[in-house]
C-alpha cells in the first residue's frame, strides 16, 4: 500500500536549469521521509534543457514534471497546484536550496489548521555554500523579505480562486494570493526551521543589463499588484511612497549607471575579483532600476489613488 503523501513541494522554473538542479538535490537530503512528499516541477517554457536535467537525476522522492508553454508565473503555479497529489502545498522558488529540516518543519507547522507558514530565505554567494548557519551579517535583515518559501493547504488556495494568471512577470503573484488568504482569515506563521538558501552571485559586468531589466520588470509587476490590492500596506511593501521616489531622484539626477565610467569600474572590480567593494553601489543601481519599473508601470496605469485600508 502506498504511503499517504504529507506535502507537495511546488517549484515553477523558467530557464534556471543549474539552480533548479541544486534545489532538487537539496530536497533529496531531508530529515522527513522521502516516501511522504513529492516534488512538482512546472517548466514554464524553458529552452535550457531543464527537462533532460530533471530526468537525469536519481532522486529518492517522487517527481512530477509538468511542461507548459511560457505563460508566466501565475499560470505555472496554477498548473502545479492542479497537478499536486497532496493536500499541503509548499511553494519554493527554483533558486532556493532547502535546509535539511525544510519539509519536516513545514509539515509540523500545519498540525494546526488555517495557517500560512513562511520560512526564512537566507542569501548565499556560492552554489555549494553549506545549508546551515547564518551566511553573513545581512542575513537576518533579508531572511523574511520573500514569499519564495511558503506553505498553505491546497483547499485554501482553491477557495481563494487560485493565482491570478494576468500577473505574468515574476515577483508579486504569490504576494497577491497571500493577501487574499489573509483576508479569508488564515493566520500567517513564521517557521525559522523551514530555512531556504537563495543563491546571489557577485554581479558580473556582462550580466548587469539583464539584472537591471529583471529589476524593472519586478517594478512594473509591483504596480499591477498594487492595482489589484490597493492599500497603504501594499504601497509600503512596494516602496511606492514619496520618500523612496524622491530619494531615488536625488541619487540619480542623471543616469550615471549607463555611463562608460561606471561600466569600466564594474569591469575593473570583476577582473580583480573585488566585486564585494562595489556590492552596495550595485544594489543601489538595481534598486534604481526597480524604481524605474515602478515609474513605467505608473505611466501606463495613471496616477495613484491614496487609498488606505
């Protein structure tokens, strides 16, 4: 007789083959019995041989691989929820490696009903960084600033109406569902033992433009999220408030990050393996790109209404 599954770990992925491999292998090293959970990989139209990688691994747990045309995160997550064989869904981003107690901690936290359980996500700068301890002094500040590590009973996701498939760009689709679940009366719970480790490599000069565009896309998606859930809480969560916008104008009176001097500086730091010296500046540049995305989203949708609820 097949043992009843206690959880389905749902991982949407788009062109993240190597990071996804790290995540899948981390889920093979769990304190929870591998016969009692499955992993559902939703391949959102990847073109990087994700399928071959998944089926090449010898994993101790059951894997469902769902391949779809690229329609965005909301649609991919809905496909994963429909495919899941368990009543408990653990949402995990494909660039997050799970700690050893990850599955067990999520399952235990749901022994009491009507909960949304969020685990911390700690940044690491190496693919093979150990999945234990606190990797750096900033980890405590960033550990809870994500919904890439969240679990909730499947019936509540269905009752809430599933994910909004109009939210195609990555970043806010799970936050928007989280808000609806809270409005239904589910209790948010933090579970520090359900830890995940997000890979944040040093920024290479050749990758900077792509990372800036990702940040702008996240800003544009944030405005879509705000339009669906307008509130002062949402504006604060997005940084969609006057002081943030004014400070960005002050720091970027001109687009100096587009200039050749800054590009040469990034290339110089990369060549000498001294990117850590530029890390605060690069984070500032990426945040500026995010604010640019907010502004682009506002231009397309009109002026904000000062709603407070």
